[in-house]
C-alpha cells in the first residue's frame, strides 16, 4: 500500500470480515467513527498515530518494504 487512499478499502474489508461497525472499530482503536469514515474513504489528512491504532485494533502491524529490493523493515 502506497497511499491512504489504498488503505481505505483494506480497512473496510478487514472491518467487514470481523463483522464490526465503523463505531465498533472506532471504539476498539480509540478513535472516532468519523475518523474511521475518513480513513475508509481515503481522506489523505488522517493522523498517522490514529491510522496505526486502527490497524493494531484490527490485529495487524505495518512493515516498511523497499520497493526496489523487496526487503522488509520493522
């Protein structure tokens, strides 16, 4: 994923897989439902710390992958 716009559909898919509402994900990630809506719609101004909290609540951690070598850094 290279942009917040690409993250939105992934967040929605992972939330739907769990059967959670946007409000439930917000509660679990300690962010507002409005933030979840903005993230899922690809709004580019979402806060990075909250972005990370959402993925953590969904049970994922993010890694950085070098686009040239494919090496992953934590």
